C-alpha cells in the first residue's frame, strides 16, 4: 500500500502584538491565513512570551491549569491575579500582581508602588504544592528592590527604631536591618527562576532606578531618591546575606526584584523566551517541521537583543528549521533580520500604512500576510520565498 504524502508542517510561535492581539490571537490569525493559502498544511499553534505580560497566557495555551487568587496590587488595592500550574511547576507573571496595568486609573506611583502582591502570588503557588516557580518579571510598576515581595513572604524590613518600613522604594532610605526569621521556610526546597532578558544591575547609571524609573513615572529628583534608597538597600542586603547585589547582572530586573529573588531565594535569571519555549514544548513541536513563523508587534533594535522572534529563531536553528517573521512594524533592515537567523520578515504596515488602522485590523492583516506565505510555500531547501 502506498503511504499518503506527508503534509507540510509549520509551527506558528508568535508573541503578542501589543495593543492589538494576544499571542494566542496572533497565532490563530496566522494559522487561518496559512490554511487559506494552502489547505493541506499541518499547522501547529504555539503562542509564546518572553517573560513579560502574556507569559501566563502562553503557559495556559500549552495546557497548564489556571489558578486565580486575590492579591494586593502595586498600591495596595485588591486585584485578581492568575498563575499557571502543571504538577509542581508554576508559571507566574509579575505584571499580574504588581504591573503597570494594575495601577488604579493608570496613575504612576514610582515612590510607593510595591511588589507585595507578587509575594502573595508566590505564596499561592507554594500553597498549591508547587516547588518550581518560574517568574516572569516584565512590566512592573515598582522600584522597591523586591522589598514588598519579601515582606509578603514573611521577612521584616525594619528601620533604626525597629519599626516595619512602609511599602515602596522610597522607604528603603530608612532601612536599618532585615529580619528573615519568619521568611517562608518552603523556599528552602523551592527552585525559583526569573524569566528576564534584563541584565541591568541594581544601582548605577544602568541600574533599576536610572534606566527604568522614568518609565514608571519617576521625575529626575525621584530617580535620584530611588537610586539612594536602592543603594542603601544593597548595603543592608550585603550585610544580612553576604550577597553583593548592587552591581550584580540581573539584580535590577523589575525595579530591583531580581536583587531580592537572587539574594534571598537563590533564584537564577535566564532568558525569558528560552524559558518559555521550554514551558510550551517548542523543541518537540519544531522537530521535523518545515517552517517556523514567529512575530510580535514591533520588530526593532531591541528585538535583536533576544526578544521573542530572535529566541524562536535560535531554537529553530538548532533543529535546522527556517524561520520567517510576520510583525506589526519592522524597524530593522533585511541584513539585520538575516543576521539573527530569520530568513525574512513582513510587516502589517506594508499593506496598511496607517498605524491606527493596522492596529485595529491586525488580525485580518496578519492573516493576509500568512495567506501569501501559505500560497507560496514549498518544501524545498531554498524556502521561504518571500519579499524582503
């Protein structure tokens, strides 16, 4: 009996198109367009994230279970936050509890915003029996060095009079000592991994306050205050646990949350996209595939440093599978695209130059680009045949 010819397999692994589509919506649009272009394709949808907002959604799309818990938002108001779990592994997203999107009315609070809710989220995962915690640290609203997270998990941050500090980064100016007597003991047999592509130190010209404080609403005077507060914090952390976090790579992630996680939880920091590709099972999906399509809202110079499309391309290259990118906006030249392992890239703005309309109609436009890919697809070593 003659075997049926193998169906060409394409793995669709985009990140979100911020302001337009979630990663899952982008994957569906691309898949629909591919199949319009060529109906016999075997399309695998694998929405991904790089550790920022959308990280939990990517894990849920990969089959993890959803858990919701009420925690305190960055300024203390209750918010409903979700995490994803499978067995003893939890995928958590700092933005769910302590993110800019959780600020009431979007009003920044650079001096007082706290990571307390992130600590509550970690406690909920521990209560669920998880002992492998993967924390995406993008999109935070705070610059408190992870102090609020420590407080939620049982540590006390005290001033010279033995009084507990109020929450927020500015309060760290008055920090005198840290009491970890009641820090949750379950952390001793728990692995914590930070999904982050940020290698900034805690303080200095590339530190958390200087680089990211303005994005969180801090004025120049407030940046200086937060820098002094985090410097004081680094001194006390070093005195307490012997870890020099001031200039440690990755300690400045998420307003310094990396510093607390590394010093007190023994956390390690790893590439957000590499970690999430492992979570969603990308290696198994890409094995034997003919093409990978990735994408994100804006493919720019920052993307080249290791955001989702580049991370996907690196992982696909190890399996010998070509990659193309379908993006909202393309701000790098074809040589730069090829240099990171992506054969070619197409942008929604090619077919709808009005940015507002391109965002509004992103799903339709993305499907149109994907339809062209599907229609021109050939299982040949010189594929993909797309415009540059």
